[in-house]
C-alpha cells in the first residue's frame, strides 16, 4: 500500500512542486515550507519519527476523495494528492486530530468528527500510495471504486474542545484584536501596543498571535483579518472570530509539539491557507517573531514604543497572569475574560 516508485525526473519535480506550494513546515527542515534533498535524506538516515499535523483545508478534501474518489476542482485534487504523496515519501504519520475537534466543536459540518476520522484514515492508509502519486502527477483523476471508503460509524464518538485553555485564550485575543480594529483614530503601532499591554496582563503569550495581530493592524498584503470583522451584525463577527481562533490554534498547538521535540522525532505542520503560511514563516525558527515585528514597525518612533513596551512588560519584567492556578481555574478565568470582551465588542457593533 505504501510502495512508491519514481521515474525519470518525477522526484525532482515533486520537490519543485512542494517547495513552490509551501504547504508543509518545520523549524529546522522547512522553515519557509521548502525542503532540500540533503535535509530530507538526513531525516531518513536518522530514522526520524515524523508526524505531520494537517489543517482542515487538507483533512476535508482527503475525506472527500476517500468517499467519492475525486474532487470537482482538478487543481485542488492534484495538490491534495501531491501532499499525501509527499507524506508517504517521508514515511510520515499524517494526523487529523485537531481537525476532528474543530469539526465537532463548531458543529458546522454535516459529517461528524468520527465519520471524518474513519474517512481520513481510510484515505491515508487504504488508498495505495501509487494511486495518490498518479493523481498528483496527472496520470489519473480519480481513485478506483475498489479503494473507496464504504464503511459507516458503528460507535458514536464526539471530539470536542469546548473548554480547552489554548483555544479559549486564542479566541479572547481575537476578540480584543477585533475591538481595536474597529476603534477609530488609532495608528497601527498604537493598536499593537494597546493589544500587547492587554495580552501581557491577561494571557500567556503566543508568538503566532503577536505576529498575526501586528500584520493585521499594519494591513500586510495577503494577511486576512477574521471574516466579517467590520459587520454590524454581531453574530457574523463572532462566527469569523471563532473560525480565525481555530486557524491560530492549529499553529499554537503545533508549536508546543515542535518546542518539545525529542531527538528522534520531527513534527511538521501542513496548511493550504495563505494567512497561516505567512504566520508560520514569521514565527519559525525561534527568534523570528521579533525580527518580523521589527520589520513591520520600522520608524524610529515605532521602535521606541516597542522598546518601551518590551522593557516594561516582557523579559525580566514579565509577570505571568495565572500564577499557580490549576488548569481548571485558568479556564474559568479566561472564560470570564472572554465573556467580558465579547460584551464590549457587542456594544461596539450595536453603536455603529
């Protein structure tokens, strides 16, 4: 099932396509989503235990291909097949765990997380690697009927993330960002410093949040704010914020994995979302976050404001907000904070 054979220039063509698409990331082997033959063979020689965390924009089409054999968009079909082929080439374990949690927690899909789990596992484990490769290279445009998923859910399971501290913290940060986006007569640096003061006082800091917020305030090209962020309909704003919170959570959850990597392991992240790609490129490897923020805010006065904030709130001056609270108590604190911030945002929406 996992046998792969490359002819002529196919292997070099696959490297070229993967590097052009920039869909798979690792701080050491692919900080900008681009791999080298030397680095990849180094992983193989060291017999690394490779895991690839896939964003839902890969999980969903893999499920659809496993179920129906193809996608309506042929370019997307080839891209997804190329990604799966790449993971097979790396001999990596492809996981959809967070995607299942997003599916059941948000309740926006007609399929349950368990249905998606079974379809996904079938797609990556039961469809032969050579079929994925043939689709990726355009030799065929469908999975033969013989290899399609025909199963059904025997035992009902729910995968929910409702009271997860990481997701709640990211959502609270997105709500505060939304308030500042909608606040008139503030310069981007002023919005960023205001956000960071609030962030440092209330939550543990994630570099991906810092970089994303800075890029949104500065209107960096190809970086999308949450959908419907300027809508006067509060429900639409909330929906966009929750969706963006999930996108950030994929990255923050992955960063916790690679920061704690053992020598024999390698944890990668895969996404086809442009905003996620830009965030990742600007937070890995460690230390890149500070360089990214300095590149966004370049004037002397902006740098002075950043320096003043760093010295007052970060480094040796940093006071962690949660102290010795248990995880459960931290969750309750963040839920109260989130409720308060949503109330403030709702008032802003109703007054405009």
